[in-house]
């Protein structure tokens, strides 16, 4: 079931979204939803080609696994 989210925007930012939505011939809500979803997918997930590249890179997988094990054992230090 869809959820409603309230978003407070400064006037200048609202105008940017309004102008962009008019250019795209869509509602502001649809524009923000589409852009936000795209950013989340780009930032948090990989596409099939990236996934394939990661899964076939045995050196990378070995290092990731070692890092996971070290983190579980609390080995190493946090670097800012």
C-alpha cells in the first residue's frame, strides 16, 4: 500500500523541482520519486554486469571475506 511522505523544500529548491517536472511533463511527486529511486539503486545496488565482475574476481572475494572475518573478530582499527 502506498505511503505518504511530507517533504519540506526551500522556495528555490521547490522551483527547481517544479521547473524540472514541467519539462518532464510529470508531477513533482513523480519526479522526486523517480529521481530518489534512481539514486538509491545507483548507490546501494549493483547491476548484473557489476555483480558478475565482482563474483568472478577471486582476489577481491578473498579480500572481502578476510575483511568480514576480521570485522567479526574485531581485528583492525577504524579509519576515518
